[in-house]
C-alpha cells in the first residue's frame, strides 16, 4: 500500500490518480478529505501531519509514503516524528516533495531552510528515500485566472525573464515511478520543464488556448510585492521576487531528470494550459 499526503494539491491529486490507474492500493491522507476528493477505489483517511501519532493507524502495513514539504504551510510539522511512525508501521520507501530552493537558495529562503531540514530527516531515516526538487509550477498561473476571465489581462513583473517551470502532473509521474519502481533510492531529482518560459509568453499561451488575445501588463517590483503580500508572508514574497527577477544560473537551468525517469520530455506550459483552460474562460 502507498500512502499519499497532500492528496488534493496540485501534485497530490494527479499522483493519487496515477497510482490508482496503475492498480496500486492507495490511501489518501489529509486533515480534511472526503470521498469526492479521491478517485473511486482509493481509501481516504483523516490525519494531521502536525500530530504524527494520528498517522499511526494510517501507516501501519504501508509499504511506501509520499510526503510533501508543506508548501509554506502555516502548520509546520516534524518530519522526524512522521518518519518514526512510518518506520514502526513497516514503511520502507519514502518520496519527499521538496523544493529547488534547497539547492539554489539554501540560506536566503524559507524553502531552502525548511526544505533542508526535511531533506536531512529523510536522508537520515534509514528508509529508501527519493527527493524531488521541482522548479516553479505551471499551475501558479491559476493566480491569473480571475483577471483573465474578467478582462482578458495578465499582470506580472519581469515580463521577459524566463524560467523552466514544470507541470505538476510531471512531478506526480516522477513521484509515482519512485514510489512503485526500484532504482530510485538515494536519488535527488531536479525537476523542470523542457525550456525557459517568460510571463509574457505564458500570457500569450493562455490567449492561444482561449482563442482570444490576452493583454500582458508588466508590473513594477513594488506593485508585485503589494499584490503578493495579500496572500504570502513577507520573506517568501521577497525570495520569490528575487527568483523571478534575478534567477541564478541554476534556477534557469533545464534539467534532464524528468526525461531520465519517465523516458519522455516534460510537458510545456502550453500543454498545461490546454488541459486547464476552463479555469480561464
């Protein structure tokens, strides 16, 4: 059995679907989850990562665990506590969803600091581990859905600076391979899309998918900061703006790891928007 935490998120949802489609026994775990949140045949259980003991009955008899990094959640958890419960339950394999920032900005970002502590706990767990370090998600474009629907416009800073964002479904496919197959233990995969993509290009791709023009409005850093502060902590905002505006060479590098694991190229932003264009209509 494979236990998946964060099963309703951008990565967790397609991961649960992929594992179920492959015929795996899957248990989806979160604080609030219902039958409607998971595919038919997938067991769902309520548990809280901040209370590892709540996972004991869930993890008993499981073979593998997918653990997400919390994604900047306001509810930090102890990876070591979860791993101790997992080992006691018989889990032998863990896949951690971490962040590119652990490597690219180890000291200057919350993802770098928190992610490193999670990675260290996983590495020291004694389990067969695989770590996934994705770049920015294509699904971050959902933040543009309302203005695209309402006025066919996208506002973003640094319009012509490209980054190799990734489709969350590709992250899920790599996670599924690492959870199901041998040969991934002790690997840390850097996961990116196939090419650099700028905000201006992504806005144009949304327009192409809609069959209508989408206007791009370039924000100043201050304008972007004010908007992002409405839903992100201040330190995360500054790090995000640094990455978007002054990416390091490592943050601009296209990784071969998705293709190495899956035997196919990662999907483009245009592929992602074609599948999710309904949110922007």
